[in-house]
C-alpha cells in the first residue's frame, strides 16, 4: 500500500492530496469569473455567442497553465498550443471581443497562481465600467 501512495505522490510532482481541492477551486473560479464577465459584455456589446462560450474554457486553460508552470515548466510549454487552439481568431474583428479575450486569459492566469480574491475584486470593478461604457 505504501508503494501505491508513493507512486501517486510522485506522479503529482510535489502536490499533496490536501492541495488538490484548492487547485480545483482555482480552476473553477477562473471559469466562473470569466463567464460572469462574458455575460455582461455579451449583453452590452452584442458579442458572438461562440466567443462568449469559449472564454470560460480559455480562462480554465490559462489557470491550468499557471498551475502547471508551478509544477513543471515542460508541461506548461506543452500546454501553450492547447490554449492557442481554443482562441477563435476569426471572431476577433472588434475591440470588445479582443478585450474579453485578453481579460479571460489574464484572469485565468491570475486565478491559476492563487489570486482568486484579486480576480473577484477586478470583476467587481470591471462590471460597472462595462455597463457605463458606450457600445459601438
């Protein structure tokens, strides 16, 4: 039984089993914060629905990329193409969609490194600016 525990601990690259719920919380919060932001921006700027649906997934992978960079640089380098595949470059013809994409990657990485509270505070400040800005 100790062999199996050592094998699992070795495959987790230094993460203890007690840290796994916090890592999952960071991934979930990255997707949730960006989903809320995308819903507000979709209503205000009439963004493409496929872009809005992809942004939580992009934030999730951004957070996963930041978490994996803590564990293994090689794994994080391999995950960068996976993040780039998710970005819909064809739908990036206007400024609000570019801003949403940049914020989704930024908030995902911010949640991934453990700054979930800062991401939530950013969301609380970003929503009034989105609602008060002019739509083009």
